[in-house]
C-alpha cells in the first residue's frame, strides 16, 4: 500500500514551486489527495513548504537525488504517481523514468524534448508494459492544448459528421507569456546537440519520430519554414516554436489509438501574426527571428553570449504578475475527407509556459492518480489524449482556466 497518491519531484524548480502551490491551494494537506514534495535539498524543500504558510507544515518531504537510483526507487515505492519537473530531462530525467518503469509507478512530466522521449520509449516501453507503469510525457502547454484540442475537435467531427477530420491545422491566434531558464535550458541543449548530430536533426524533422515503427506509408506533413498567408485563418502565418514537439505527440496519439484520425491524417501548427501588410511583415520578422535564434545557439561563441548575458538562468522565469497577465488563444481548423469543416478553439487564462502549465500539469497528475485505473489503461508510454481523454478535458475546464469549444 502506497503512502501517497502523488509525489511532486523537483518541487523546488521554477515550475515545481508553481505546481506545489497550485496543488496545495486545490487540495490542501491530508485532504482528498495524499501527496508529498521531493527533491535533493532538504533546506530548499523546507523553504518551499514554509512559503506556503502554516497550514502546509504537515506536507511531507521526501529526499532523492536525480542520479541516485536507490533513493528514487525508495521514493517510487511510496507512491502511485510521480510528477517530475526536473528539466532538461535529457540531463536529469532518465533515471527516474527507468525506476518508474521497473517499479510499476505511474509518471508524468512537462518535457518538450522529443529526442529524449524517443530514447525513453526505446529503452523502457517493454518494461513499463510488463510492470504496469503508465508513462505520460508532455503534460504542459506542450503538448496538451494541441493533443487534447485535436482530440476534442475529432470527437465533435465524429458526432456531427460521423467521421474524423483527415486534415487539422492548429493556429496560435494570440499568445502572451515569458520564458524561464528551465525551458531555455532544454531548448538550447536540444539545438546544441542537434548542431553536431545528424541522426538527431533527422529525428527533429520527422513528425512521426515518436510513432511505433510501421511498414505502412505515411503522408508527407506540412512544415512551415518561413512566412505564408493562411486562407482558412484569413491571416499571415509564421513558424511556431512548439510545433516540433506537438506534431510528434499528436501523430503518436493517432498511431497508438488505431489511427482514430485516419491513416492519411495531416496535421501542422503555425503562429498567426495578423492581416495585411503589418501581419505579413510580422510573419517575416518572426520567421527570421526564430531562424536567427537557432543559428546563434548552434554556434559556441554566440551561444556563450546568449547564455551568460541575455537568456534567463535556471530558476528564473516570469514574475507572478506576468504569469497572471499571460494567456493564449488557439484555433484548430478541421476538414473531413468529404470536405465538411469544423473549427475548435482552446484558450488558457495564464501565461502558457508557467501559470497555465502548472495548473495543466497538476490536473494531469491528479487525474492519473485518482481517475485512470490500471484496469482502464495498461502500462506503457501514453500521450495525454490517449490516457486521459475527456476526464482531463473536464478537469482543465472546471479547475485550470482552459476552455474547449467550437467557433
């Protein structure tokens, strides 16, 4: 019998602190959720607990270093679910996934690192399936609005038209939020690795990189590299920085749900910049800016300048006011094989990467702990939509400030 239903691992990280506060405000201590916070530093964990006020002093603390397999095993044996915020996961996350797979402990995180996810699936999927561990990556802004948004749109299409949409275009209509050192660290680590690793560059460019291997032919997917006018959205469009991970998760969802969206499913993501000459100029600027950032990170001299003088450091991120003032508005344009169209909308009421992600991740972790039984979903590497489905859509709309609807 587990002591806890949920343990927050990496609780003192930037997102970990937001997540801990969210869970405390939602569930308290010794209420409907039996949970604990964990990490490697007793003093930092004590400090975090004290920051929550006197009512949090009974919140249990578990000590475990990310590289200490024995300590992580002892931690996992005390809980049903571990939610991890210890990015970059390629540097600090692998041992915990290994331990969860071996102990049959359920796991979720907010990684956006496809090369690491592919590695974890290859190394531990068979073990997770054997021991009943449900491993769910990408339970933050990447990739839940994309994955659950597509799932929601397809449900509506099936209800209205009796068939799924074979073409879905996700367009970020509006977004406001800051970047933290953790996210920037994951991104720069990935670009740095890709700059001298051809196999990784190939994986990053492959929208099917996280799908189970299959002999069937897969349709070529769109991948916007510059600015273009989008007739469906009636606006200019530029590359979206999260598309690289989100598209891979949505295609994996389709593949592991017996191609519920069809074997010829086409999906892509871009960011809208507005209409007319101004919108076009902004799209060109955004595309050049993103390409320039990637190039600057790939080269050691410019990367050094960015890391030391410009980009946020680990543990830094948007202020509480910036998190509160952030938001996002995402549109999904779907068309069925017979040409019937449907547009869905997903919105969030905080900055995407932190204020909203902390709430999304919290609800995903609690959903896994309390609502998704081992009988309902077996062990293995799942995606958010395939393991949670409507259970999480309901939680996110009721508690986490998201909306899912048709336009």
